[in-house]
C-alpha cells in the first residue's frame, strides 16, 4: 500500500504546486458563490429562470468574444501577467453581484466576469504546460483538477451554511469572499516564474490563428469539448436550482451534494490518472461521457420519485458518478491540448480550447434554463443523450490522432 501511494506522487515542480495552490484558494471562493448563482438571481432577485440562465450564458459570451485576443496576449507577454489581469477582472465582476437589482445589472457584472474568465484559463493552462515537461502534463492537469474541485467542494459546503434566501445579505458575504480569493491568487503569482517564451525573431513571429484553425484534429477535440461542457458541466451547475425548486432540497443539502462530488474527485483523481498511463486517451473520454449519462439518469429518477432528504441522497449519488467521470477529462483532454500545441502558439491553442468551454457554457445554461422552466424532468434525459453522442465522437476521432499521442504517457 505504501508503495502504491508513493506511485501516485505526480512528481511536479515547486512552481506548479504554487500555481495549483493559488488555484485552490481561488476555487474555495468559487465554491462559495457558484452553486448559488441561479438561486440568488431567481429566488432572491426575482429574475425568471430563463433570464437567470441567460445571465450565466453572458459570462461565456463575453469570454468567447475576448478569447482570441487573449491568446495573442498570452503568446506575446506570457501567461503570468495575463493571469493576474484576468483575476482582477474576475474579482470586480463577481464582487459586483451584491449590487444587482435589475437584469441589466446582472448582465453587466456577468460580462465583466466573462472578460476575466477569457484570460484566466488560457493563461493558467499555458503556464501549467510551460512549467511541466510533456511526460508529466497529465499529472499536472490532474493536480489542477484536484485542487480546483477540492476548493469548490469546501467552498460549497461553507456556502451552504452561509446562504439562505430568507436573508439576502448572506449572498453578499458569499460574493465578497469569492472576490477576495481572486486577489489572493494574484499575490501568489509572485512566486510563480514565467516559462521561457519562444524566440521573438524565430518561432513567435510567424504564429497566427490560421495555423491553429488548420489543425483538424485539434478542432475536432474542440467541438467534442463543446458537447462535453454543454451536456455535462453546464447542467451540473443547474442541478442546485432543480434540486431546490423541484425536490425541496435545502441550501445546506446542495452544499453537501457539491462536497460529495469534490470528495470523489480528490480521492479518485490521482489513482485514475495513474491508471490512464499507457492507455488509450479517446476511449477514456468515451467512458467519461457514459458515466455522465448514468448520472443524469439518477437525477431524473430522483426528481421523479423523491423529495427532500431522499432526493438529496439520490442527487449525491449522481454527483459521485459525475465526479468519477470528471477524473478522466483533465489528464486526458487537458494534457492532449498541451501536447498538440506548438510552444510558439500555446496561448492561441489554449484560448481556442477555452472558447470551447465558453460556447458550452453559453449553450448549456441557455437551453437548460428554458427546458427547466418548461419541463424540468425533460432536461436530464436530453443531457444524457448528448453525453453518449459526444462519447461516440471521441472514439471516432481517435483514428485521426498521431500515433505518439494516442496513449497517455507512462
């Protein structure tokens, strides 16, 4: 057992650990606020579910519009400075949520957060890839997933204890704490060096988005990720409002559901990443999709038959299954994007990858919010079917991958 536990050591450098710990602090704040965004907008501010879904989609839309420019900035000035600026924008955006009283206030705050989000993921991923040798990138992205989900889970539990629709001020506390954690991450970046940039006269100058858009395999992976996010993560964000309004689950119960999801990821991520070494990447993504489809079946049945504590237990089981699926994406997809990207275009590749998440978080909440408003139980079979479609697409894409990238490095 001791030998096995030692084998799970990701063997990463000190700067990668510091970057991940900064992400952990930031993720605690995200966990405080994110599970309760729709509840705040709908139950506290009185916006319709459709409007609340569009507010969440606005974050993705703003990120989508700014994403291409961010890729150029990362390639030109580096990931660290870009990440610091993105964190400040995120602090301003989410720190403004207590000031929301009209829908346009919410759309404005969401747009500012979206601009920060546009810079956050490409810059952080470029830093992570630049600080990690290719053979250890799957472990680095696994660590990123562990620290992020651990923070979100801890924050979710704490947020569930703080938030109550009977006291709107409790949500103000959540959003201000969230904003503070972004600024903590900025301070920690002082300890993270900037990876060496490509030579300006050689590798960097010829780089342009046309080079990225000609990479057919990468674009196929981007399209698949849109489906992953739309039918997976985006619907998981809508689970709290479904659980509360359709099954009578309390805010504290919702926090526990998110914590259970996090606990699964924290305990299973490194063993899963270890088991993936030397195995085919794309079938692993297909298995992720199958697990997510199973989770949505559990949510559907729980919403159909159960209420209150029993429903919370069923949704917790779904969160466990969903979390197991999440353990496959970071070590597989995150590392694969980094391996496909030439160093001179790493920022642009990461920006396009982030855009795929943005599109998913536009499509998923927008469609999901309106489906919830019309027929809440219909959302989960629909999401499960899309997950299965995406899994089949991952298997098909494998034949176009270069042979050297088909397996996770061992």
